[in-house]
């Protein structure tokens, strides 16, 4: 397991300053947002070279409408996603994280022929047939992230995402990004779900049950760490707290409270000795 943090959770006026803060706190990697990323690639490459902090993943965020009924909208969504993939490769990232659809459905309800959700699974599968070849050829992974019901009606649990993965024949470059905050809301038993989907997991977003820093909510990080270790999970565990993508104004607060949270993660066994100071 390697520990990373989202860039906007750290203070600093420049990418280099934020990467230096990450290094000072003992992180090994950084997750960056895909929105507005292309012109930032050169400064990020400089920050990587300067600090040795690597890019854990590009988070595609809320961009694009891959499951829209309008083909032009879908094509724009696919083009944006491919740009995130290219940026990820240029940055040496392990993966691009994708939430396939946010909010209410836009595809039609064609019952009794097919329900909205059936159509969405099929549309996503069709996209993944080409995207899986694309990410494999270009040398990066694609991680599908389930999010809670207040953010989407489609793919809320690890089991939902695993269904997508089964359909694409457990493609080795398409895996699941498990977000503990969403899981705390959607899974019947968060720790058991990690165990049940051990082979599907590529990445973990770390937050407590209320999306505060680990230790400031109700999650049992000792049990989470045991499940991940038993699963021989070797991917990134990345802090994503508060208001993802809009955390810059809270960065000083995180800076003050992160050491205590990192201590808890180390005591729980989520950070190996020597991985974080
Ligand atoms: C959204 O709540 C989330 O968890 C992100 O990782 C994806 O945009
Ligand atoms: Mn997340």
C-alpha cells in the first residue's frame, strides 16, 4: 500500500509548493484533478522531478456525459476522458478514476424492453470495450468508482462496479476505486465488502464516515487495514476528504490536522514503516 493525497487538500501557491508539503508530511503520491489539467502538465512534471512525489491517479471528476442519449454529448465525454488518459500517461500516473455517471439518468426508460439502468450498464460496457484496449495500449489503468446515492443513481456499491468488471471479463486494466466515505453510506458491511471484492480493487479513497480526516468519524481503520492486508492490496490509498476538488480554502486546516490522522493510519497499519513520517 502506498499513501497519497489529493493536491487541493494541501496548502501552497504553486504545484511545487504543494508537492513539497506532501513530501514533508511523508506522502509518496499525489492525486490530481482532470479538469483544467492539460496546461498544468509541464509544471506538474517539474514538481514530480523536483520532489520525487509521483502521481497516484488522475481523477476525471464530474466531467463529461458518457451515458447521454445524444451521441455528440457522448463523443465529447469520450474525448474528454481520452484527454485525461493522455495526461495521466504524460504524468506517469497509475490510473484514471472514472465515475461513469453523476446525478439522475438521462437515457430513456424503455421498459418492458430495457430499463434505464439496464441501458446504462450496456452503454457503459460498450464504451469500456474500446476504452479497455485504449488504456492497455497506452499503458495506464482505468478505475471505476462507485459513489453514494445522493451523487448518482448508477453504481453505488462495489458489487455494482464488480458487475461491470465481470462483463468486461475482469479486464486486468479495469479495476475498482473504493471510496470509504461512499462505502460507509452504501455498503451493508464495509469491511466485508473489501474482503468480497479484494480481486477487483485497484485503489482506495481514504476518508472517515463523515468525509473528515481518518480518525474524525466512525470508521474502524484497524479493520479496514486488516481487510486490505489480507487481500494483499498493493495499490494506492489516497486521502480525499471534505469537499473534493474545492478543498483549497481548507488546506491550512488539513495541514494542521493531518499529522494526528497519519499517526492513526500508521497505528492501524495502513501506512508501512518508513512510508510516512
Ligand atoms: C466524488 O464524491 C468522489 O468521490 C470522487 O472521487 C469522484 O469525483
Ligand atoms: Mn472518491
